[in-house]
C-alpha cells in the first residue's frame, strides 16, 4: 500500500496553504500604501509640488526636459528608511 501524501489528507489541507492569510493582508496593506501615495501625489500636484531645488529643467521653444534627480534621491532615502525600519 502506498502512503498518502500529507497534502491529500483531509485534516491537513488547511495546513498546506497557511500563507494565503498573510498574502491577503499583504495585498490589502499594499493597496493602502498605493492609495496613500496616489493621494499625496494628487494633493502635491495641485499645490505646485514636485520641483525640488536641484532638479534639472531645460526649456526650449517646443521642448521641456525635466529630470528630477533630487526628487529621486529623496524618494530613495525615504523608501530605504522605511525598509530599514520594517526589518528591525
């Protein structure tokens, strides 16, 4: 007789997928973070935000080039700080 796999036993089916609960919580948290970032961009866009000193803006007749180097550095620092705090 071949022994049954633990996944196929009736009592063990719930133990096979314990990460679904944490996956659902993670998706909800990720959605809330995206909503918060979207709301911040919407509010700062109306207030004239987004142009930090040090960002490169070149304007010609029909062309406008914007490279947000300082904005990228600030966002990178904030995300690195959040990642560091969540790992502790």
